[in-house]
C-alpha cells in the first residue's frame, strides 16, 4: 500500500511540475505574437463555445459506454445498457479524477465478472474495448492524414512532426490489418499455444495473454468488432470537435480566431490525446497542456492557444468525472464487494492491472 501511495504521489508531482513549467513559461506575452496565458483571463472570450464543447464530449463519452455494451453483448453475456452507463461513469470518475492504484477498468471488470461463469471473457471485454478504442484513434488519424498527404496539404507535408504522426498511423493500420487477416486463418490450437507462451513474459505476460485471448474470441465475431470500430471512430470525431470548441471558447471575441483549422485538429488532437494517455500523471495533466502547446506552435499558432484549449477540454472532463462520482456514491458498497469477491477468487489484480488511466476517451 505504501508503494502504491508513493507511486500515486510521484505521478501527481510529475503532473504538477510540468503544468507549472508550462504555465510560467507562457504566462506573459512574448515575441511578435504578443500572446500569453494571462491574456485569456482579462479579455472577452467566446464562452458560448465552451457549452458546445461540453455537449460534444458528453456525446463522445456516452458512445464509449454504448460501444462497451455492444462488445459485451457480442459475447452473449447478460448485461444491460443502464449498467454500462453506470459503470462507465464510475470508471470515468476514477480514471479522470483519482490518482490511486484502483483504476476504473478494474472496478468495471470486477462488477461485470462477479455474477459471470465466463469471467475471463467478461474481463476480456474491457481489454478489447480499449483496443478497439485505440484502433479507432489510429484509423481516424491515418484516414485524415492520408487524405491530406495525397492532397499535398502543407500542414502535413511541411511539418516533420505531424508527417511522422501520419506515417506512424498508416504503418500501424497496415500492420494491425494484416494481423487481423492472419487471425482469420490461424488454427485454434496454435492460438492457444501462443497464449501459453505469452504467460512466460515477466510482469506483462498475463495481461498480454488475456488480451490475445480477447482478440481471438472477437475474431470469430467480426461484425461486433466492425461495429465497435465505427463507434470508436465517430467518438474520436466528437473528441476533435470537443477540443476544437474548447480552444475556440478561449479566443478573443473581438478579433478573428488564431487557431489551426478544424481539419488540422483531426491530426493534432489524436496525436495529443495519445501522448497525454501515456503521460505519467493523473488524467495526463501537465502532459496534455505541454503537447498541445507544442503542436499549435508547430503550425504557426501561439502555444498559449493550444494550452488553453487543452485546459478547457480538461475542465469538461472534470465535470463529467464529478457526475461519475455522484453515480459512484449510489454503487459504492456493491462495487467494493465485487472487487473483494472477484479479486479473492481469481487473482484479478494480476489479470487486469491498472490500465493507463489517462486513456479514458479511447
């Protein structure tokens, strides 16, 4: 427990230090652009767009809950849409606002698995949902980036960092597509043999083995994965709109907005969210503000606009997280009993350790 608290403290410390650096570095106006973070606090901004951003984020989050419900039901497990929303909001609260070692995915998996005989399958739905979410993020970046590259758009062709992001997305789509086709012809006995080999990998072996099993199970239900992928891509489109309108809400009302175009955001938002998802702080705080400021500056826009956009988007995630907290209060006892029961019977902590909590919107 002391180790977990120490790790949580260090994660918070990293986030606070990076956020403080970003705020101090860009607080006062400097250079020819004359834009600083302080400017947004003393001018008339476009606050009506903040509400639009909140609506887009709410729709995106609701769609992730529907996607998880869809994937669970694809395995013929008893589950209701109401429980998907309740557990989804609780998981959102834990992953967004709490730095502790009990991630929202663990609670969701424990509650889902407590009454299931097919517990491995139940837990695997969490893993495959994360995988489909990430796949959708890569697919959206590859599709938009590939289109812009073919069109010769300078935001991709003349920006080395964004060009590498698009190239990485295209490569990953090609590799994962080839793997998916390969699974279609792989005999079941070889799939099980490969799973046993994964178990020998130190620390991550059990997680990789369970994820491999989840992929194998869903390979037989291609329609479920395609439906989940479509919902994932639509969800990420809503995420782009949510960030775009959050950034727009901090723009001065009496002058034209200084922002990358909406199309540009379809490249920088997935890239920024991916970086934030793996940044070692609660909710990726600090890391998100740093990367979006950097990405905006790469496109010739003052970094403070990207930083305020990231922080505005984060404020909306906190509002949704607070709603999740209210739902958690109504389910607290049931969730605690579910975690205690399933963890004690199946060593669930080793099967599904803390998933990167910052990837909530995936």
